[in-house]
């Protein structure tokens, strides 16, 4: 099926599109349609993407395909169609992550294809077992690369990693989590200098992960600071409860809008990272393994510091803030059940080993807001590096 035939299917509908936070693309709203018609159109569209050079793909047609997938939802029963689209979209996404120089069209296609993959996995979780591990490694490296995508696409990458763990077979969750951790750790540069200095360095395997969340918190999160906020321990949390909450379709159907307030977008992005940490930790059956992972992520890589000094202070004046606080409380509850000391993360007090120089015990240092220097508000939100 060529481009002219596809455009003839519904030429007027292609003019308006919804690509989340990407500028230059207007909102797309489709009238209700029969699922049979949607499925038939999807079968026609797959031939357009197969064996086609990425530079020849039109953003309008890619967006139309995404809208059809979103409309079909759980009625998309054809496993063959789902697998065909997953293979095609995964290939294009990996190709874009390897580009030395990306154009705006490449970013738009990446945004659409990644959302398509997330929707397909949400509606058919069993397809997750057929995902190529190379896609997971490519997206993880892309998330922490020097040429990382805009904030909204980083949000969807974290969502994909959550789905990769939670929707996979229970017997492979440990292996999948280990793959993500290993890939993140590989982004760390080795210490330099004389041997005695290198040996004295404290190993921080996920320092880049911490820096990604810290920079977002540092540049935007000052709006939420509420020093008296505390995190409570929930009644009980099990790994099954954590996985089930991550598999809810509505969790992934939320679209980041360009007009959404900056604090809501930032909070959702940070909440996604905390939820990913929870999923990774509960994927390990042994308490010893969970303690090791917590030590490497929370303590050695300083996520405990980020939670106790920053993320804890989110006000619950918006649903996004409540979502972040809920995920933090799940993290603390799971840690408490394993015998981990969570007092500092809950109150921000007592963490003397994290106390900056010049501050007294149990006293937080004053912190001035760091306003963004970008001229355009939407660019400062979605193009933060």
C-alpha cells in the first residue's frame, strides 16, 4: 500500500494530529468508528511501514496509525498484527536512537512510534515476552546519553521500561530488571587517577540515574517545596500489588500536554522513575538481593538524599503530586518490610552522613529557587537537557 492510497482512506483526518508535547502538531480527534474498520485499516497500514526507509515515512501517516491503534484498544485481537507492528516500530526506534544528528522529523517519529509500542504492550501484555532485549538496551542508553530526547519522550521511555518488567513472565522479571540495571551501570565512566585514588572511590553504579532525577528536581521542583511534609508507611505492600498497579492501562494512557503546568509534568516524570525503582526491587525474590539493590540505588547512588531533601516535600494539591507521594510511600513501605532504615527518607531528619557542610544537625539548609533562563516556557519544559 503506497502513500497515496493511505491518504485516500481519510485525507481530511490526517490534517490534525495529537503528538503529546511536540510543537507544530495540532490536536487530532477522530469520530467513533467500528472496530472492524479500524482493524482492517491497520492491516493495510502495516505494509506501508515494512521495508521502508525511515526518511520516507510521513509523520501524518505514522500519527494516523497511532490513532487507529489507540482506537482499537483491547479489541485488537490479531496477535500477528501486534507482533508485526512491534517489530517494525522497534526497528525504527532503535535506528533513531543511533542517529548522530537528529532532525525534528526524527524526534516526532520517535515520539509516535514509542507511544505505539506502549499502547500495543498495554493492550496485549503477553506480547512483551517477544520484545527484543536490544530495544530495551537502546532506549535505556538513549535515556542517559548526552543527546537525550526531550522530557516528554524520556517520560515514555521510563513507562516502556516499567511495562517491560511488569508485563513480562513472572519467571523472567529478575532477568529483565538485571538487564536494565546492567545497562544503566554501563553508562558510568570509570574512575581515573592513580590506583590508590581509584580504589578509594565509593562505587556509585547508578550515579547517572540519580543525576537525571536530581537535575529535574533542581531546576523545576522548587515550586513544590513544603518542609514539614512527611512520608507515611502504608499498611502492607506485596510484589503482586506493585506489579498489578503498574499494569493498569490508565497509567499509560495519560498524554503529556504542552499546555500542562510544568510542575505536573515534572512530578509525573519523577513518579515514573520511583515506580521503576519499586518494580526493579520487587523483581528480586531474595531479601539479600533486594538489600544489595537498595544499597546501590538508594544509598550509594544517593537516591535516599534526593527523596529526603526534595521529593518528600511534594504538596498534594494536585493528582500528580499525590501520585508521586504514593509511589514514594510504596518504596518506603517495601523497604521497611525488609528491615531498611527509612527515617531519613520519611522526614529528612537524621541523615548526618548526607548533611551538607555548614549546616547543623537535623536542620535543612536554606534553598533558593533556581528559575529557568529559557525564553520560551514550553521549550524550558520539554527541551531540558
